[in-house]
C-alpha cells in the first residue's frame, strides 16, 4: 500500500525502505485484521471485482491506520538524498500513537465500509459469512504504543491490540497479548499500491 511513496526510486533502494517502514509501523495488527477479513470473503469480492486494494481503500480509515499521503509526515520520516546520489530514510520524530477505537469484528468493519460506499451489489452472502461465529474475528484495542526508533532506539511498551482470534477460538479466552501473524499468513497478493486511483 505504501510502496508508491518511493515510486521514483529504483527497486534496489525502494525495497529496503519498505522494510524499514514496516519494521517500525505500529499498525501490524490492524493490517493483519483487515487482510484476514478480506481473505475470508475474498470469493464474494472477486465475483464483483472488488480487489484487495479497493477493500483497503475503504477499510483503512475505520482502523485508524494512517493513509498513504500523510504517512511519512505523520511518523517523522524524511527521504534524503546522499552526496553519492543514493537515498536514505531519516527520522526526525517519534510520535506517540494512541489507539482510541472501539473493539471491532469482521462484520462491523465490512458494514462500515459498505455504508461508506464499498461497491458491492449483493452484500448479503458476505454478511451471512461474517455473521457465522466461526468467522467472527475479534480485534481489540489495548494500550498506546510508542514506535521504535530508526537507528537503534528501543520500544518497551505494548502494542495496541489485545487479541486477534476467532471469537470461539480456544485460545481467545486465555491470551492477554497480541497475535503477531505476518500478512503472508493470510494472503499472497503481491505488493500493495500497484493499482491506481486509491489512496
């Protein structure tokens, strides 16, 4: 999704920068949740040409994730050109990310996107699927999270999500932490941000 921020750079420079941004991004759990919901209803979306990128366009704001156009500024990142012509990422601030959203499940997220104009002619099969308790994924806020600093600064706070499990999952009642699953666990879609028209 954020790859277009570095579209003017060659791939050999762009990839390390994306890795750095991801390492210090405070919204891993929100991205996992967003994409796990998409994965569970992907078949219905594909029938109406609703792509992952379009889903992200509508879902991202409801989870408090920073949009592409404001990302670098919001998190204190600057792209600087070095004397030898290459580039580096420089961080000038470590903002405090406050999670204030209410707990949300997959059906709630989908409903909010639908109300905001997600173009789905027949949402009823999706609603039925997400209403099934076996697909009822929980996303909860917990504590604020101060981001890790570029160049060795540490983070001793907890992430802002307490659980990411199906509601009826056996672990859900026992875990007081986070499910730190990589995006590759949920989907294999390639790079985000490759489609035009969505921010």
